[in-house]
């Protein structure tokens, strides 16, 4: 399974328009499921809303509903509050520093 996490709908739109997602009942954020893609991979898209607490709540709920396995992958798409990054660039993050806590 591939988990795709975004904060805002604009970041999720390329996935929502490409795959046949259906919404899943969720208390936090918005969760969408696509059970089958052309590569036989299921997708879970988590639209968290902006902010640390929103992201933690929505992602925790999604991972509780769809527990990850060792071969699964989580992909975060968006700017992640990183103004120094170039728009449209791809980055492999190796360290996260949380200044809020």
C-alpha cells in the first residue's frame, strides 16, 4: 500500500484526479481510498489540513484504519512549511526538526 499525505487539497489534486478514490468516514482530516491501481497497489490519500496537530490526528487515524506492513511506503507531498525549497522541486528528507515542540 502507498500512503500519500498532503495538508491541502491543491497538493492532493494530482492524485485525486488521476485515481478513482472514494472517501472514507473519518473524524480527523479527510481520508480517501483507491483499492486498485494499474500497478496493483492500493492507495490511501490523507488530506490532513494545515498544522502539526491536524497532521498527527489525521495520519494516526488513517494508519489505525489501514495498518502499514513492512513493504508499504508513506509519501508526504507538499511544501511542509519549508519556504527555502524551490516550488516543484523534489527532496529526499533525511532530518526533520520540529521547532514547535
